[in-house]
């Protein structure tokens, strides 16, 4: 079935370093969403990308959607301890179902 | 009100028990979802309701029975569960199913333990 591959599985960074997580699909995606889940919390919507080649920014977070709409990335500049959590991409496969990537767990050392 | 509420927060049940999880939203959303999440895993879609009708059942065992009494409420009835069903059960809602309106708002979840 449809899968969305997400890497890396986890990443440890020193506070102030940058962080990037990637999602890839073998098929074209209708759109892609990004969620953040803090430890012990629930997923919280960050952003949705719909257009080919789209780039959106939220303060230190930059989201990109590939030209072929098969891949996406989330980049955090100068991480802070408040960025700790698991970042999930989630793709709408066009069948009204949202499929989540495996997630990238971010650990930030002060 | 941009909140999805879920009750109870925690639930411990035996394999012969019958219990229900409840979810409520007052954002006027027309789509509601049940997800199951195991530790260190992504949410796994179980059911989707659209306009109070079941749209998607991801081949979930019949010991899980969803119900949508009205547009604001979503229940998940549990019966004869197995220990491997222990997980965090998340409810979510979105304005609509498809297109540009499917940003999902998640509730805090019910942490279920089956003994």
C-alpha cells in the first residue's frame, strides 16, 4: 500500500544546531502535512503544503514540497530545547486517508 | 473553541470488559477520526466519519465499534480486547475530508491498558 518514508528515525543535536527531516513517497502526493508531537502529548498540526515546489516558513521552521510532489522536508534553524519532540509528515494519498510517516524524534541538548 | 476533548484520559480494562471512549469537538468540523498509536510509532488510522457516516474502516477488528451520534460526538466502543490493543487512542477532527481543509486537530488521547 501507499507508504511515506521518513528519515532519519531520530537525531541528537546541540542547542543552536540545525535540524532537517525528510519524507519521500514513490507516488505523487495530493498534499503533505507536518505535525509535531511533544513527549507525552498529541500531534499538533504545523503546516500543509499543496503546490509543487512550495516553500513555507514559520519563524525558524522552513517547509518544502518537491517539484514532483513526491518528497518534502522540514528544516529547523538554530534549534532550541522547546523544539524537542517527534516530527511527523502526513500525506493525503487522494483516497481521503492520511498516512503518517514513521516520524523523526528530535533530541536537543542544552 | 479549537479544542478536541477526549474522555477518559486513562482506562484500564480486562479482556472481558465493555468500555467506551468518547470524543467531542465544537468547531463545526464534518470529519472525525480515530487513530491508534503505539509507543514510538506514528498514529495509525482506524476509522473516518464524514458527515456522521462511516467513510473509512481500515480493516479494524470488530471488537472495536465506532459510533457517531451527532456531528460533534464520536465514540469508540470496546469489547473483548486483547493485551496487544493497549495503546494511546487519539481522536481528531477536520473541517472536511479532502482538499485544503483537512488539517486535523487532535485530542489529548485516551491511554488504554488491557490486562
